[in-house]
């Protein structure tokens, strides 16, 4: 199945990653071929992708936030989780896997994918049902980070059992009294971090599979964080505990 990816950064990252076959590139008439657009055109030329100039209304039919460009590609391909763990081993890095338990908002999923890619998460796991998936809207929300991250679909309970057998500890993000603050939890080892859904948090079976629960301290009048924000903060805490391994200068 084919789909359209729109927006300069998402289109650029899709072509740069090269994970999907691209069939055609559409650019709005009159758009200046410099900066990021120039880089996109160079990538398209290198990969022999047909480029067509079209009126902006044509792109409006794809998405109203097209920024004058869209590319038609194969749909997103999920990977086997074992390849994510193997990737960590090849990098000689302590494994870090992110699991999202029925997160439903595409914007939240895109935000967490973007954060995960930035801090060096080796793989992200989504359940098979009741969840947002990697659609073009999520690619856009992640600013194309989805194209550089290993993302899997699996039964979360079975996956957590497998990850424990592989030597990972499971930490669930939770706001209840059972959860511990970051200074009481060792986040430096091999970890699987679980973020629950926006409204309900983690499902009981998933929560019960966690080795420990992490609570982010708060002091304001609002009693909770957005799931994507909370998950992003937790991922940065893990990265900090690892000494910001691999950070760019």
C-alpha cells in the first residue's frame, strides 16, 4: 500500500533514511529550490525519484499543512524487536526500549518517537490493538524521526517477559503511591520503559509486569503531565543516568 508524506522535514527524513521505496515527489509551482528543498531534490535525483511541479491545490488534497511538498512512498514497515536489541549490542550500548501501552493520540505518539530517537532509544514497541500507529500524520508529528527509529508491534505482556529474559529491567511511568521518585530508582542499567495511555495509564497486566514504578515529582496546581511530556522527561532522565551517552558536541 502506498501513502503520502508531506512537509519539508518529514519528506527529507523519509528520503534520507531510505527505508521506504519512494514513487514520486510533488512540489508546488513557484517554490524556491534552496535550503532544505534543495537537499530533498538532491536526494530525489540520487534515487531516481520522479519530480513533478503541481499547483498548490493539488497538494491541498493530500494535506493542508503540506509546506509545498509531498512524496508518495510505501507504507511504514515495522521491525522485529530482536533487531532493536541486536542494534544496541552492535553499538556496545546498554539496551533501552520504549513501550507505549495503548497511546491513542497521533501527536503524542509523534512527540515520543521524536524524543526517543533524539536520546538514543534502541527500539519502540506498540501493541497490536487500541493504539495509534505510524501513519503519515505521526511521521509529520515526529518531524520524520520515525524513519530513523526501530518500531515494532507486539503483545506487550509477552514482550515484557521476553525483555526480562534478555536481562532488561522494566520501569513503568506511574502517578500512584506505589511509584518511586527518580532519585530512588536506578535508571542506568538495561531498561524497558513503559508509558501508559493518556486517560487510563498502563493496563493492569502491563503494570503488574513492571519491576518498579517511576513517578515524576510535581509542584504545580495541575496534578498530571501529558503522556508525551511525561514519557519524554522520563527518557531524558534515563539518558542523564547514562551520562548522556553519545551526545553530540
